[in-house]
C-alpha cells in the first residue's frame, strides 16, 4: 500500500510536475523572446529606413508571417495545455489512491476497535470446581460415584447457557488402550443466564458404572478422563461453544487439563 504523506512529503512527490510546469513556462517566454525581435524588430527597422510605400506583395508577406507566428504560438499553447492536463490527471489519480488508502486505514482501525471492544465485552465461560466424589460404606468399599461440574463466567456481560454435556471415560494410566469405560454424552438440562463473574452449578450426575473402578482411580492405577462441553449465546445473540478434556489427579485430588482422547461426532 502506498504510504500517505502530508506537508513536505507531498511537495517532494510532486516535484517532477512542478519542474515540468516551470520548464513549459520558460520555454514559452523564450520562444516569444526569439520570435518577437526577429519579426517585429525587422519591421521597425524597415519602417525607419524605407518610405511608407508598401506593395500588395509586402502586405501579403507580412500577413503570412503573422499567421505563421500565430500558428507556432497556438501549437505551443496546445502542447502546454496537454502537458498541464496530463499533470492534473496524474495528480488526481494519486490523490484518489491516497484517499482510498486513508479510507482503508480508517476502516481497518474501526473494525479492529470494534473487535477489541467485542472481545472485552463478550462472556467467557469455563468449567470450574470439577469434582469426583465417592461415597463408601463402613468398610470403605465404594457405593456411589459422582461427577460434578460448575461453570463460571469470567467475562463482562451475561452468558445465556443453551446446552451442556459431559463425557466420562476410564483408561489405562500408561498405555494407550481402548477405554475400559465410556459413558457417551451425558446431557444436562440448562437454559439459564450466568451473570458476569458468577458461578453456575454444580451440575452433578451419579455414575454407577464407575464404582468398580473407583479404588484403582484413587490410587492412580487407572485414569479418569472428563470432557466438558457447553454452548452459550451472548447479548448480541452470537453463539459459541467450547469443549475440553480433563484428567483426575489423585495426588492433588482435582481435575487438571488433559489431552483429547477422541473426537466426538
């Protein structure tokens, strides 16, 4: 894109046109200075040295010389006008490009400012307080396994929660093997509003199929994977969704960021 200049920059860029105009004007007056003495000077000297008797042939010759001089001057003026038109046309094209560049820069600046403002104002919802709780009997045998999740809006505008689901999977800790247990999507009925900096939940579900694996999950022999996905609308009715995998850390007793195990259809 051509750089937009102002002040001295424009003068420097248009210096060729200025020099061209100066040369055209100088050439014009030099031509006049050459032609005038040659024709009109002769006539003045002839008038002083000869009687005022003129023949028809002399009059016709003078008229022819005048017409020839006028033809040369007219041709020169035509060329000067063409050069002036060309210079003006070039300047208008350059000015049009500068205007288009200025409009493009202003438009991009406005779009970037709008995107930045929209990014600051839109809601940002992420799962928090993800828990894996196990109820035991008196002999510490697992009875009920519960997964719970909360959602927090870290943005500066309300979020309209439209859909939420989780996927629970149990896999080997070290080897990449097919999951020992895969829950599929477990949906939650959510059609609520999460205000800015507010926490929604908890969303809890009991999963009896996890009970046989609870002891091995707690001692780290097996790996408990949790996928949380939610879809929200912002105040402008723009929809966005987010999903991420987490893994249960038995030492820290919390879910931490994990890696994707597979792609859900």
